[in-house]
């Protein structure tokens, strides 16, 4: 099957936002064995959208659109696509009820223009939006398929996973299964180098590395008509990769770093607390992302001022005066202080220069100290990071959590 | 002038990378007064690249391509575009010298395949690459212009700024200026309803609303030949919009909610501390995003366990027992507790059921209490949110910060 991605939205043409939707869909479709030869972006203009559809269907059987499903006037996708396929717009009461329920749930008054979201071209398969009001749809017309998804990525990706994937699976008789191994602590080119033998001899399953922020994801994909065979082949390749990458792999598929850590802590009966300066709450927030965090995560202290470091964590004034807030000494005292005051087995801490200001020749922007209190032992690590304020803080968060994960794995 | 962006690269179609080039160029072209109606992405395939060029030139006078300029076999852009315009490839010695110099500078041996980079279609204007080996080019052909840029963003953006901008300035006499007003606390459809008169009568400047997570951005764009006239017209429309939306607008262009809040706090000489349960550090982390946060933000406490709520914030055991951790009483005690223990004028707190588990009929997932301590006054607000764990926490963070912003504005 050949598909094209058609992203609708003037904000894309004006460069207000990056088209992450096209990337997400491309990745998903590639994994599902659907060939994509073109992406197109077009503005909120019915005539141009129709022309783009015409061109797309001259090259492909399936077009997936994103954007233009909201209630406001420049959101015209459904109506325009309906016109393209010569379908009348019909009102869907069930869908209207869902939208009304959504507004009740979030305690807001539904404005009149939201009613337009309950109109669909005749014969459309309606796709539920679990993360917003705008439903999507699928239209089938003489061998052509049009899948219409919302623009906001949080709505689009969930709708794709929940509604489109099952639809596509019915369309093909080939099964494509994939498994993603998630790697932390080494870069993409290093990963590629380490498993180059496996990459070079790949046929089916295939394996492909993707850099994802501080992580590298290795996607193993197998295409067969037999599910068990696919699972077996994937398993075999996974074992080969794991034999080389070892603990650099922190999990797979839906695993998150914070989830893996919380599970390890729970298994070992350990409790954790976090004291943050430069990361300013990001480590705590990341741990709390995991729904079961309350079993192991006791508390976090964002001790941004020196006073807070002293009052909350018993950091010594002499250490602050002598070494400065950004120092291994203070990082260690913070980690010890939070673990002791929160009565936890493990304390983590960060203190650093996140930038853009505040750097000196001795303590430049990007210098961060990670502090660890681990069952009575106190230690720290100096790291130097690149990038803007947010990136320095984000990398620090991921690095300290990865260090903790590795320590937990070694702690038998 | 009408332009199109044509990004060439199979890695884009496979979803290996996000197309930030299209966004960068769109933003630049909009600012330069060049209208862009379409983006296209095509793989490293000469036939498909030629077809994409044909379609693009049926709609636009200028096509800007990115990608496909490197020395490896799948980089075929220059040759393919030369063929499209029926131009012979000719060797350029000057360019070859530059490439040789580049390799000397980075101390690497030049591989043979780099010679291909010194070949250009006859008549091409060569664009220097200050950040890599692959030069770009401009071809002019019977009113059609083709600007060919490299794929790596660090090379592309520098070449655009240094080589393309001067070229374009000679071509156009129109400028486009825009300003974005940022709205919090009301939804996209509500915003549109409120300013529908302005939207309906818009011509130049235009105004368009975009939903951005919990925010709505209103972009006012003016096209003229005179910069002062454009600024004046934008200013006039901004005043009209502000007269209607008032304090719902928190800032414009590069302003962030946290930045606006930190500035208001600094102006009023107020200090703030935050106690978080369900948001788990997100509010602190967001405030710390602002580089000047240390002047006003003293500390944050992520009191995830009941023990931490009691020990750190003096929340009363009776309140936890009687009302539960998710209650207005506990939210208020948390806000008061963090403000008093951190000696701050303002204390914020959150406690809620972020899900997916933990909900009951009385206290369902999405129920959150926001607590406020504001210069001696204590109060709270109950909110009900939709979406997954992360979204509930993210919305809570933005809502409480917006409430704080509004309180600060009213505090004369």
C-alpha cells in the first residue's frame, strides 16, 4: 500500500510550528510496512487542499491528513474533504453527546461553534478523540482511503494508536511486528558502531536506530504472515543486541526510564527523595510521571536559594561560602541532607549553571554536579553539558536518573 | 512572489528526522514577504524529484530545495535539478579549491567522491557553505528560480542567511511583519467568538488564532511596502484585540507565562514558594525555566507522601484523616505551610488525582485542588481536568500559574 501524508495548517506554512506530525506518522507507517513517497503541507484554504488531494491520489491509494479539525473558522478539513469526495455533511448526535460530555467533564461552557465538530461527510467512520473535542474520521471511496486526524500532536498520536492502527491491521494480511529497545547513556553513532555487524547483515527482521533526545531507540521490525514466527525472529535479534549493549538498554516499547527505576526501587524495598537546584523540580516531576511513584518516591525539595539549601537540607554555610553552591561538596551535602531529612535510602541532588547567564571561566554554563546518597554512601559526579538552559536541565535530569538505574542494577 | 519548499531526503519520509528545515525557511520567507503555499517532501529518487519540481513550478515561481547535496551516492539533487532545467553539468575549479581547503582545515583526507560537489549545472550561481563541504546554488530559468540548499540544518541556515537573504532582498519590495499575542485561561473557540468582529472584517493585517497546549496564540500579520505603516497597523489591531480580551492576554512574541510572572513578582517585591503533590515538581520546574527566577522563587517542596506534607509543610494529621490528601483543606494548609516555612509572600500548592488509578466516585481522576497563600490570605479552588496523567499535571501547572498572574495584576 502507498500512502501520503497531507498536513493542513497555515501555521506550518508560516513556520510557527515544526511539523512533528509528519515525522510521527512516517515512522509509524514505515513500521507498519506502508510506503510513503511524499509529504505535503498546505494552508487552511479549501481550494488548495482539494488540489493537494487530487495530486496525492494520483500517486497513492491512501492519504492521511492532520490538522483543520477544530471548531474555529479556519478549520475546514472535514468539510473540504467531504466536498472532494462529493459527500453531504450529516449531523451525528452520538458524537455531539461526546463533545458535550467533554465540556461538562472539564467544567466549561460549550460554545456554539463546537457543534460543527459533530458534522461529518456521509458514510464517514468516526474516530474518537480521547484527548480533546475534535473527532477524526476515515472515508473510503472507490479504493481510495482518506484518514483525517487532528493537528495537536497529543490528540493525533493517541487517535492514531487507538483508532488507526487497528483499522490498518485489518487492511493488510501481512503482519508487521516491531519491538523497540531503549538505550540510555551512549550516543547514536556509538550504538551503531557497536552493533554494526547486526545492522550490516539485517534482512528480516530489520533493525534501525533513532536518536530520541538523550536516548537511542533501536527498532526491530519483522514482516511475515505468521505471528509466532515474527515474535521468534524478533526475540532472536533482541538477544543478539542485548549481548552487545547490555545494561545500556534500560527497557523496551512502553517502558519509561522513571518507570523502570520505580520498579527497581520497589523490588529492592528502597525509598528515594530528591533535592534539586538547577533542575528545579524536573527530576521529581519525571519520577512522578510514573503512576506508581508514590510507593518509592517520598519527596522532593527544590532548594533554589542558598537559604533553602541550608534550612531544608542542612547544607553547611561554610561549604556554600568556601566552594560555592555549584560544587561537588554542596551536591553531596544536598543528597545526604534530603535522604536523611526524608528518611530515605537514596537521595539524589543537582546543582549547576544552567545558563544563559551566571557562567564564569571556572564554572562555565553547562557545568553541573550530580550528588548521590546511596544507602549510607555519599558521592558526586561532575558533568559538562552543551545547549540552552532547558536542554542542560533536561539532560541533567536524564543523566542522574540513568546513573541511579545503573547503580540499582549493580546492587544485588 | 510565490515560493515552495521542497525537502529532499528519504530519511524524512521514514520519519528518522523532523523537518525543521521547512519550518526555518517558512519563517524566514514569511518575514521576507514571500508567500509559501505548499511544502513538499520527496525521497532521494531522481524521477520523483523531477515530478515534484514540475508540480511546484505549476504553482510557484520560486522553489527552495534542501537536502541531497552531499558526496554520497544517494545525494542527487544538483544533477537532477540540472536535468530538470536541461543544463549540462560543468566542473568549477574555484569551488574545488574551496572544498580542498575545507578538508585541510579540519585535517582530514578528502575522499574521491567529494569531487562531485564541484560540479554544477551550467549557469548556476554558486552559494558558499561556511559550515561544511557541500556548496549550494541558485538557478534562474525563464522567470523560474531554484534555490538549492544543503540538508544539515547548521549548514542550511547559515547559507540561507549569508547567501540567500541578500539575493532575495534584491528581488522583492514587500515586507511582512507579524506579532503574536498569547492568551491563557480561555479556549480557542471562546477567543474566536469574543473577537469574531475583528476576524470577520480582517483584510490587512490578518489575524489568526492557534491553539498551543493550554494557550491560544493570536497572530497578527501585515503585508506592506513600508515598515512603519505595518507596525502602525499591527499596533492598531493589537489595541482592538486587547480592548476585548484584556487580561486574558498574558504577553506577546517571546514572552513566557513564567517569565511574565517572575517579572510581576520582581516589580512588586514579592517572593514565592511552591508545594506540590500531584504536579510533582512541574510548577517549580516551570518557574525555573525563566533565567531570572532566582530573584523571586525561593523554594519548592514536592510533598508526595502524607509524611512529607506533615513534616515539611505542617499540614495537620487531622485534616489528612478527615478530608483526605486531595481536599481544599489540605491544599490550603500546604500553601500556607510552604509560604510560612520558606518565609515567602506567596505560596502555591496542588493536590489532586492525576490518574490513571486512584480515582473514586467522590474524587475522580482529574479532580485537583489549587491552594493559594497570598500575603496572609488563604484560599483554594477546585478544578476538574480531562486527559492522561501528564496532561492533568501539565494543565494544573499552567492553570495555577495563570491564576497567580491574574492575582498579581489585580494587586495594585
